C-alpha cells in the first residue's frame, strides 16, 4: 500500500473502551457522534479525524491521543 493511502495508523478504541467498561453506544452519546461514525473510526476505516472529535474522545475516556492512536511503520530491510 502506498504511503499516501494511509493504513499505518492503528486505532486502539476497542482496548480503551474495554478497559473503561464503556460501550461504543455510550461513548457516541457522550461525545455527540453518531454510532455509525464512531464505528467507522473504531474499525480503522476513517480517513481523517477532527481535533475536536479527538479531544472529546480523550476527554470522555480520560486518555491521551497517543493512547487512542498508534503508528505501525513499514518494516525496514
């Protein structure tokens, strides 16, 4: 996959929700997003995320952006 197509950003929302015993539906209600949009983010199919959305998720999950997002770099030979 070319670098400009993404795919190297990992969304760790499932782990954070599990750790906090919170459902995706509950988080969606708290941050004011539709369940469908939050699900797209959770599955890694989102192409972008607004800083305001990231801030709201971090506020509700009491985490840092780095707890939610990870980077899976290409293996160097």
